[in-house]
C-alpha cells in the first residue's frame, strides 16, 4: 500500500461518509487474521498502517518472562534487553515480522474490507432513510414476483409486497408503478427489508393527505378509518375551522379528489362522513348513505341502537352487513339496526332493551 491507498480512503470518507480512521482500524484487524491464516502462525501480532504513507508493518507481540515455554508468545528477559535495556518482566515486546510479500495479501484484504464497509454503510443509510418513513406511502416499480410476494424497486432498495397484502382487484405486471403503504422496516443481515401493503387502512389515510391540501395543512383531520380493501371504506373527518367543510374538502370540486383515490384503489367505494363529539350524530353519519331516524346510546355496553325507515333497512345494513360492519369499526361502537316497523312492534308494547331484543335485531360489530 502507498499514498494512493490513503488518498482513496480519504475520497471514500468524503463521498460515503465513512471515517477514514474506522476503515483503517477495520483493515488492520482483518490483516491480523490474514497474516495468521496465510503464514500458519498462532503468535500474537499487531498490524500497523502508517496514516501518512500507507506503509504496513506486522509486529509479533511477546511477553517478557524468566522461563520461555512458548517462543511464539514469550521472550526471555535477556533477549528482550538485547533490544532495549529498559524492558522488565511481564512487559510486552514488539518485534517486526512483516513478510516480504505481505503487500499483495494486504491489498486484497483491504479491498474486501473497504467493499464490505461501503456496502454496510450504504445499507445503514438506506435503513435510516426508510425507518423514518414507516406508516408512509411510497411509489415503486414492479420488478419481479414469486409465489408469495411482489418485489418493488424503490430506487435504492427493493421492497416486498406480500400477495396477501394486495387488494382482490389488484392486477400488476412487470414495470407497473404502484403506490403502497410501508408497514415495517427491518435491518437484517442481508440489508434493510421494507414490507409494504395495499390493504392497510393507513394507505387510504395517506392518499387523502396527498390529495387534500386541507388535510396536509392540518385544517381538516382524519379521525378514523375503516376499510375492507378493494370493496368499500369509510373515513370520518373533522374540520378545525368552522368555515371549512371537511367532507366537501375531501370530495373536491366535482368529486375530483376522491375520484383520484378511488382510481388508485381500483374502484374501491369510499364513504366520507363527518366526525362528531356526539355519539348519536357520529353513528348516524357513519351509516351513510342510509337515512337514520333515531339513535339510542347505551354507554355501559358501548352500544348504539339505530332506527331507520323501513325502505332504508337494507341500505343501512349493506350487502352481507358491510355498511353496518364498517360503521361499527369506524365509530368503535356496537350497532344494532332496526327498521321503523320493528321498533314500533317491539317498543310499542313498552318492552325494555334486553338481550332478547338484541337477538331479534341485526347486531354487527
């Protein structure tokens, strides 16, 4: 090694941000193993790289002792004092043992160490760049697919999108650009592993943040999200400014904002409802698009009994209970839905709200 090598390390320090001293320390440690392996020795050695010239020297380290039992590890006091009169028992004597052709071995070892450290540093930079983006949205290009996952190119790293995290309506091919939600970032032995999802409710939330300036600016807030990916979702929104309509802001002029998100989610229907501190009002809003006549709240059971017009019962419940199920997820309340006729028949006889009545109603969580 020579000055060119030291200059190269300085360049790596500037470009990659890896301290030159750290690289040299790592090379010295690796050269100790290389020396022992290539020269079949078990002696204790130290490798020194001159920080100015790049000159490499190998020193055997021996303990000064009265009786030498292992010449590889020990040296007699008399022999030590031939080198320096100041040596005492138990001192460490360093004797240069640099092999004649050690430069070739050193160059190969240094290249391996530097390459490995650069790779580790780049992985570290990627990991730190993405760990702060957990629960954020990214756009990637489909590179390949196996039986379990899609692999997306995010630029500096490849991310994993399990097929179980795709929506039923998702159909992607090589080269397609898609948006996905980062669910987890891990630093593994093979480098950063970034896990993605297109079914996570967070994807819907982030898409609205991208499309709706009022949400990005904090004027409108998404309070809750309930999603059955690929089919239907509900979001509850609230405005910090009384003059700003939270629902209208999310829908956008002529529905352009919400339509952009629907397109990205392959036609997933999205209900945008107004959040309210009033449980009665919030539950009624959550059952949109159905009309609600009355909401009775039972705090102890965290349950809401909802009465709807007869012709709205099917709409309130939804196909296979989807509308009521999403409303329950959105609000965090159990919801019992009854038609106006059912309510008149049951409560007209002055019955109380009992477990028997719950069984007769449509109960969805």
